[in-house]
C-alpha cells in the first residue's frame, strides 16, 4: 500500500510540473508552439500546440495574424481547420489482490499490491495534456461581414501574450 501511495504522489507531482500556460513561440515538433506552411502565395496552414483548446485556438489565430501582417495583408479568412489532443495526463493503473496458498507444509495467505506506470505514461505525465489546433487561412486586403474573416491587427492587439506587448 505504501508503494501505491508513493507512486500516486510521484505521478501527481510530475503532472503538476506540466501545468500552466505554454510559452508562445515556434514548436520543435515535439513540444508546444506554432508551425506554419505556405501553400500558395496567399494561403497558409497554421497550427499551434498548446495545453488547452482555448490556448491552441487563440495562438493559432495569433500566428495567422502575424503571417498576415508580415505578408502585407490586413485580414485573413479561416477556410478550414481541426483540433486534436493527447487526452490529458496519464492514468495510473493499480490493483490489489489478496489470496491464499500452500507453501510446502505451511498454509498461509498473502497479499499483493501492484502499481503499473509505463514509460509512455511517465513521459505523458511530465509533458501534460496537449491540444493541437490547425487552421488553413487565405490572406485578404480588406475585411468583410463573413464571421470567418479576422482583422490581423485586432487579433495581435487582443491575443498577443502580455510579455510580448509594448
């Protein structure tokens, strides 16, 4: 039972280390951050991997706005997208068994406590939950009444993390 409690506390401590907002910036492919790909001169695929759906969505929009402004446009239209995640912190498997047996001449009972925590579970607990928002955008020189069209300047003013604001 002592091992079960120690293992559970260790897993909770590891998960606690992974909580909190992601740092905004490019992803190395295995961690949080953005990635983008130019599809055509005015069309991009932008993705952001964050800790929550809201964070992933906001930062994907922020990256889209940054690209829009850098390319000399003022607005962008989201024409497609999807969201995926890793399901959150890893569960801990445990079992407790009590049984009896005959050990040679002696009869007796024994108890058994097992805690299963795989290498993949530890890695996922350390990194925490991840959500990836991917959007495809078309750059535009003006806005419209379409709810899928965003003003890039408004997005950067409202979503940009406080550490990047002047």
